């Protein structure tokens, strides 16, 4: 809180720190309260003021927006855990492959590789 950057807003950020610690606090087997600070993450965004900082209760993603029409916030989101990239792969020589049936997608990928 003694930073030059956020020192002027120390009360604002102190409240956020206390909120975060209260959410992750637990009592160990000896009855001692513990607060694993490594469980708290800080996401930095360029171009915003320190006073525009918000406390997110839950999980926040720091991603770039592909279009200005994309929503900035999604409530009650359904999250899928996948083990492959969702990035579009560039096809050679401007070839475009459109797959209507998701079950055939892996077969197309194997054929193109």
C-alpha cells in the first residue's frame, strides 16, 4: 500500500485486499485461521485508471476482445474444460473447410494434417 501508484488510493485497495482475504480464509486442523495469499490473483489492464479497479468474486479471464460487439461480462456462464486449442488454424492457399457435423471434425483434421 506504500506504492507511488496506488498510495493515494490506499483505502480503496485495502478494502479489496480485505475482501479477497476473507473469501479465501480457512481454518486448519489446529484451529488456526489461514489465508493463502497465492490464491488471490491480480489482473492488470492497460489504459484504465486505478480507481476503475473492481473486485471479482470468482474467476476472471484476462483476454483480448476480437470484436467490439462481444459482451464484456457474462453472468451464469457455462464453462467447458477442453484439451485442444480453439484458435483458428490457417489453411494453405486460401482453402476453407466447412464441417456441418461436429462428430466428423476430428476426421477432417487428421486428413488435413
